[in-house]
C-alpha cells in the first residue's frame, strides 16, 4: 500500500486509513455492535492499512479502548494511531485547548490505547480563548518527551492555523473536505504546501452521497444542497461510474482512489461499520487512476 510522510515528523502512514468513529462510537451512532468494531480494526490491519484515526469523543474514549485492545495482537511499530481531543469531560464536554488539558488528554489516551506513544495527536477543535501557539507548544513538549510523534490540528481556520504554526511545529491538519466540499483548496492548501504540513480530509464520501448509491429521487435526504446542486452531483457521478466500470470497481472505490492520487492529500480515512465494508474500502488501494481519469473526475466536480 502506498504511503505518505507526515510533515517534518518521522511518521509514515498508509495512503488509505480507517476512520473509527463507528468503532465504539455509541454516542454518535445507534445500534453499533462492538464485535463489528473489533473485527473491522483487525480487518484493516490485516489488509495493510496502517493508519487508524480515532478521537476521545468517539464513544467518550471507547473507540480508543477497543483499538488499544486490538493493538496488543499486532506489532505496535507497524501501526499508526491518530487520536484527538478538545472536549473536556470534566466540564460538560466544552471545548478547550488549554495546555494543561491537552497534556492530561494525551496521558489519558495513552492509557486507553494501552501504548506508550501516540503517532499523531490532534487538537480536535479550536476553543475561543487559548493562544493556539501555546497549545501547540504543549504538544511539542509531549513530542520531545516521546509521548506523541506528530502534532496536528483539526477544524482550524487559516488564521488559527497560522497562529498555531507560528513556530513551525504543526505537522498535519485534518479538515472537512471532499469532491462536493472543496473550500479548503482555496483557503488552506497553498499555506499547507508552503509549510510542509500534511493534510487529511474527513467526510471523504460526503455522508454516503459519493458512494453512487443515491439517485435524484433522494434529494430530500441531503438538505444541505439545493435541488439543482444535488441533481448536478448525481449527474457528475455518471462520469465516475463510467470509470468505475472500466476498472471493475465501485464508485466508492474510484472516489477513494481519486483522493489517494491527489498530491495535496496525505491519507484518506473513510469509515466502515463492519469488516466486510473494510474489505470494500481496501480494494480502492489497488486501483491506479490514469492522469486522464483523475482529471475527468476533478473537472466534473470543479463547478460544484
């Protein structure tokens, strides 16, 4: 599986990772089976995925606990764990980037993950008052102590990112980005390139819209789009379907292959509900899009 280096850190990740909000994320999803959570993490690691992306808020630590239990069955040095924190459990989950909180959050995540280091640790959301460079400096201190290997921020505005990266300490950014939500291209990408900061998108499948399983009749299920916008997206997916057929692949797999070919994306982290869905994701890593195919998809969604 193809890999990427994260910023100036020594962390190397598989281009295809696994988002684990459905692993123990009982507070986010109904009717989750924990056995499915364990099984999908194992399936990902067995298939060569090395990046597992989790967060405290996924089950209020339960996702991290499940990953920690599975991790004991594998060579820790070959697995990249990314986790996040900003919601303070001692204060009704209010957001904080306070250095003392972040230090405690890392220590508590290490216990849940049953490991002595975290490969990537993100400030999950910005708060309204903490100086971002001071927050990142606290993580850099933990990096120097060997508790984390790369410093990340998530959901930061460009100005917040610039403040956070004042001393050049940010290695990676995670942000909402996909083919129908491309705003970070204009807002963030130039700065990330200039500062050698890696980028990981979340919601790469746009809540299922980019899987190809919906038609124009499903417009009311996606109320964030106007009917005209939704119709255009469904029409654009015809381009992807044609490419998928030529690769004997699914639309979902071609969309993921597009992200993995995108030079501005270090890794893509789709989620799954069970091991079978993980197997479907992994096939995307076997697809090599031509430049022409990549550009056709890009152009189809440019006028989003």
